[in-house]
């Protein structure tokens, strides 16, 4: 961190702003607010009506946006699911967090001593639960969700297992829910089980502050292919009769199902009378997939897709709703990221922050105000476990990208060029040098995740790890 200060003359904004418990925002009734964080899998920036989607219906999620705030410049933790989830849980950016790539093996799992968002809220007295894709620890490992601050977890611990929507089992806490005939009989669509578990948790914990993380597994790109039994969604309604490719109908039907279940969650919150003391956030873990039917324009004007350092890989839809606290029907252009959720939620819960956090509280942005500084540095990378290693840095309006180790840095002015069409590197050599130094300084190499190791289809760990 000291090296970074020497390079750019400032500390990261996340380090320079100390947590002040007196600034914590309580709910409308003076209690700690409930927090529901709903995250789709591979949902593109423009796959929602609120973000300009014309073909897929998302009335319930759009209603959240009209009742709350839509963020135009929100960023996932990484361009793929594991790194993005790790950034969300640890509050550390992509170069510091443990899991930096989609390699479901022990070095990338959380371990004893790692601090998660759920642990911070549990310490503050919250009930904590989650469903869906965890990715940060498998069964019988230290990084299992229920070892990392969650009172209960239902779904998939191993992210590869999450590719199947009619699985033969689901993980539940420290055991498995066996569904032996499910892959053939298809009588238990996993997303429906996850939604039921979400609703049950909310009902059972409505009298105490709670945090719930719905890490849904749809509309993951596997909907564009076929699972081993040819089914990724029970039906393609209401798009069955559309003149679209079959994969496009399945993708749209998944989003329709997701939207419908978001509506169920909001309806339950209303029925329980806790809506005014509940923050609901809806987002996606990374950008849309490149194989999504082009007619949907999954990422809108953004260049690139999932796995890319361009905006289409990391800029995501992000909607926050909290009646009476977050103004209704507004758009925020403040730059926020997944690493900001831990300090934001800790502030709401009046809980102190752990050390080595890269995020900042963005509750003021959610309330329609500007964040206190515009010199913040955001960082992403991808390819620690692959042959190609890409990096990206954002400082204010400027975005720097390096597509492969040793390759030239590209520079884009996102205020004027959201589609990243005009590389301005030749016009700003001093900025190229600054971003080059940042890319070097913002990555921590450790035995758990040595920078430069490649996966190549086999284990990335060494025998003595």
C-alpha cells in the first residue's frame, strides 16, 4: 500500500476515509435495517427494461428502480463469477482478494482468518442467510458458506456444480439435499428451491435484523447451451411463440422467471410490514455473455462481454430500493463497486470495519448525494489462472486496459466514450505511465495465489501448499 501512495501521491480513498460509527444510517424506525442483496448470474447491463431492454419483460425489477435508485456506473468485483463474489464478500478489490479466477480449488477458497461481509453483519447481531452459487469454498472446507458468517446456505458451493438446473443434490449448510432422480425426472428446478428458501428465511427472521444474499444461478450462459439432459429452464413462456432462436427464448424465460421471483420477495417484505426498514439491492455478478443472442443487445452500448476488461465485462446493472431513505425514481452516476458493499453494510449496522478494506461506504450515493472525492482508483484483472493476464484501472473518468501481459495499455475517456471506441493512449503518455505503475502496485502475490502461475487445465497449487 505504501508503494501505491508513493506512485500516485495519495492513499486509496478506501484507506483514507476512516469509519465513523456516528455516521451510520439506521432504518426508518431507528433499528438496524434489513439487507437483501439479490445477484443474477451473467445478466447483461442492458438486459433489464430499466436499463433499456426492449424485448425481455422485467416489470418487477423495473418497479424496484422506479421506487428506488438506478446506478449507471456500478461495477462488479471481477469479469467472472468467482472473483466478483470474492470481492463482494471481502471488500477487497480484484488484485487483493483471495479468489481471482474461476478455478474451484483450495488456493482460491476462503480460509479461517478471512473476514466476510456476512461475518461483519453477524457480529453486529444480524441473522445471515444465503442461497445460490457460493464459489468461495466447497463442502468440508474452511471456506464453506456456513463457516464464513452465514447461519444457513442452500444451493451450490462448487461453482461448476451450479451449471446444472436439475441437479442430483443441493448443498444445505453442512449436508446435502439429495435429489437422485432429478436429472431425469426434472421435478425440482433448482431456482425454484432457492426462491422458496429465500422466502422462508425472510418469514422466519422478520422480527430481527437480517442479511440475505440471493446469489441466483440464472440466467447463466449455460442456458445458451444445453445441460446433459437438454433442459435449462422448465418452459419458455412467455416467449415460446417468438421468432427467436431457441436459446434466446430460454435466456429470456430465465430472466422472466428471475423477475417474477424478485416480485415475490418484494411482496413478502410488504406483507410483513418491514419494507421501510429493508434495503433491497439487485445486480449481476458480471457482464452478459458473448453468446447471448445479439438481438437482445445484452450489454447495450458497452464494449465487450463477460471475461473482458472492457465495460461490457465489468459494468453491471445495480438498483437500490429503501423507501424513505433512498429517493424514488432517481439515477446516480456515482462510480461504485462490489468492494463497497462491506463498508456500506457495516455502516448501516453500526459495526466497525476489518482491516485491509479497499471499498468505501456508498450510502450517501444511494441517498442521491455525491461521494466525497473523484480521485478514487478501481482495479480489476483476469487470467491469473490462464495463459493471458488482462488488467484494468479506472481513475475518475479515465479507464486503462492492458490486454495481456506485456501488451500496450489502452486509454479511454468514459465520460465521452462509454463504448470505448477511441484509444487515447498516444495523447496521454503520462496517464499511460501512471496506470502502468498502478497495475503493478495493486496486485498482491502470495503463496495462496501466486501472480503469474497458470492453470492450463490442471491444479494451480503446489504439493506443499
